[in-house]
C-alpha cells in the first residue's frame, strides 16, 4: 500500500460577504473532507510522475490527477488538525463562476475516465464502484439534476396541476429530514435554513446546466474564470490601483501561459 500520496490539511477561511454565510452553513467544511482538492495539499513527486502528471483536459485537473493516482494504488491522508489559510468567493457572481467550473469539470472528467476506471486492474471492483457510482455519478451528476427536476419542476407542478400527484413521504418527509440533518450539523445557522433551501434550489439550475455542458462537451466546457479574491482586491485598493477585471480563458491557454 502506497501512503502519503497527498497530505491535505483543513481549510481556514477568510472573511467576505457571501463567504461568511457559506462557512456558517458549513458547505465547504463538509465538502472538503469528501473531495481531494488541489488546494492545501502536499503531493509526492513520485505519485505525480506515476499518475502521469498534470493534464489540461478538464478544468478540474486536481481531481483528474487524484483519480489517476488512486487507480495506481496511492492513498490520501487528510489532516483535520492542521489548518491552512484559504479564501472563499466573496461575491455571488464569483461563487456562480466557481460552481460552474466545479459542476462542469467533474462531469466532463467522468466522461473521459469512466472506461479507464472500469478497465483498471490495480484496484478492486468495490473501489471502482465507489469511484464511478458514489464519487462521480451520484455526487457530481445525479444530485444536481435531481434537485432541479424534483424541487424546481415536480413539486411546483403538484401545486399548479392538480392531476400531478406526489407521495407525501417524498415531497414532505424526505426534504424535512435532509433539512433537519443539515441543522444538526450547523446549529448556529438554523435561522438560515429556509434561505439555504431557496438558494440551493436556485443554484441547482446553474449546476445542472454546467453538468450537462460537461457531459456533452459543449461550449464553455473548458472555460476557466479566475475566482475573484477579496484579499487581492484589498491589496489593489490600498495600492491605489483599480481592481483588475476577472480573467477568462480556456484551460489549455492557462497552462501555455503559466
């Protein structure tokens, strides 16, 4: 067993308009433990080389590398006791751009690596199933589409069209249980739960669109919009210069210029 592929530390978040709210409801604090990000992580050179190095075929090159390295037998180590300073999107616009990349990229990566995962002979069948079904298909594709279709289309249809009947357990009990479970994990943000439900339903349209773009490799599939950082904006303001316009480019151009 190869240990020490990537030692990833817990994020410590800065302050910002929407950033404080997102931390309060623990979106990022929960997600970071389930996903291997390119931020706040230390990789072994041997792991990078064996996995084939960085590739610019998707906008989630860190996830791409993590999947390829896992298929080589490397393991991850998450250190929750170590905090690394980080920064979340400070505005809703920046958050939307980031969520587009985080939804489109994994869907596009799934399209490219699904057969590679199934044909891999170094990992067990159970691990293949976990990566394809749980990590990709459910967490990165189904959850976005299901949220949009069920909460934004089916449930409203039951109100406007009496002929559409949905069992109470699916439209009342399940949403309530999910909401209450979220509240248990974030007691300080209980008063934000209603806003969280509305916000997530709205974002589901944006995430579903990005997911479909990734699966079909449509336009904007490799678009990389640099997430605005509040710290950079403050530095520019103090220095007396104007805040630079958000950079938008293709993921391939990012590597050529970098």
